[in-house]
């Protein structure tokens, strides 16, 4: 999805699961191989054997501005995932009721289907 980001996107904030050198390079480089102003913000720590190429990203993540941006993720992105999961659960519940109706079963027997899965 990095290819579809608007050119004016300055920051991409993600969790540690996206800590991948190829993704970082793709996010922070434009197609003409010139550096962009876009930064991939990931939680990073410095360890004994940390590659020197990661040190600027670690310093950037530890900066006050970057920490503030990363904290925004918790109040903007994560609640949206919670809402999507809740809506998905309601949708699945309604599909199970519809399944029972179509098959002539009691509508309230959703629990039996879920237990069988």
C-alpha cells in the first residue's frame, strides 16, 4: 500500500510487526531513488549488535516529536480496529441468524453453530 500513499504524506506510523528494512526503504524512497520527506515510524531499540544503518532511525524514534506521533496512533488507529472487530462480530452473528432462518432452524440456535466451529 506504500505505493498508493499521497506524495505529501510525511509520516507512516506502524507497530513493530512492520520493522522490515525493505518496507522502510520502500516507504522512505521515491521511485526515482531520491529520498523523500516521508518517514516510517516504528518502535525501535538499540542493542549490542544493532546494524549501524539502523541507528538514525532509532534516534529518530527516540525523539520527542516521534514519540508524540507514535502515541497518536493509540488514539486514532487502534480504536478504529476495535470498532471494525465489533462490527465484524455483529455481521457474523447476523449471518448465522440468516443461516438458521434459511435452513428452517430456530433463530436463537446460533450458539450451537459457533460451538461446532
